[in-house]
C-alpha cells in the first residue's frame, strides 16, 4: 500500500457495512477506527435524525464536511463515512488526497434488508424505502465509483469474505 495513502476511507450507501467492516479492518491492521456519523452524534449529543429534523440535511452536511476534514487529516486510520458524504466535492477531494477510498457496493434490495428496522436512517423514513434506496443508488453509485480507488462487492457474502477482498485490494 502506498505510504502516502496510509488511511483507508470506506464509502457507500447506508447498510453497505461501512461501520462493521471498518471496525474489523482497523482491528486487523492495528489502526484507529472512526465513523463520521458517530463522531457528529458524540459532538452534538443528539442522533443523526435529530440533526436532520433541527437543521435539515444541509445543516448535517456542513457538520459532516467539517468532521471529515478533521479526521482525514490524521494518519494511519480507517474511516467509515456517512452514505451521503460523497455528495460534496470538498469531501471527495479530501478523501482522494488523504487516503485509499474503498466503495462498498451493494444492491438496494440487500441494503433494504439490512436497514429495514433501523430508525436512525432519516432518508428512509418514507412510504417506500426501497424506492428511496433505488433513487439514492441511481444518483450516488456513479459518484461513489468516481471517488473510489477500489470497488468491493459487499452485497451477499459474509463479513469475513468482504474483509478479505478489501485486504486483497489494499495489498495489490
């Protein structure tokens, strides 16, 4: 792995496994793990849905950009970003410049299975969450692909296999 890019940043839609895989990847590599959404919640003392309710998505995205700027400036870390982090060009540029970006790809149908009962997903609190996931996928998939150094299939296989694929990409 390029030593100038000793950070690993995980991007992808909600439910792709960024936090779960990020924790395991950091443990395996002996690095510090960060989750941008979790960091925002710790600093504000409220949940992501509460921030969306109080400040709207734009207010949340401003907080997210500041946290991503701060965390990506560190060295030797693994960061799980929020699903919409790539929507801001400034975030994409920072991620690309400061680490290796891995897009965890999964189909909307699989993501719905994983997020169905999670009430901490404000964008999915709609009448048809699958339609919303398909719409988000259609908009964001090309952005994720353009921002990523690697695309790793995170859909149907278990966590260990996906982790092994990430590690293989990082070694190659």
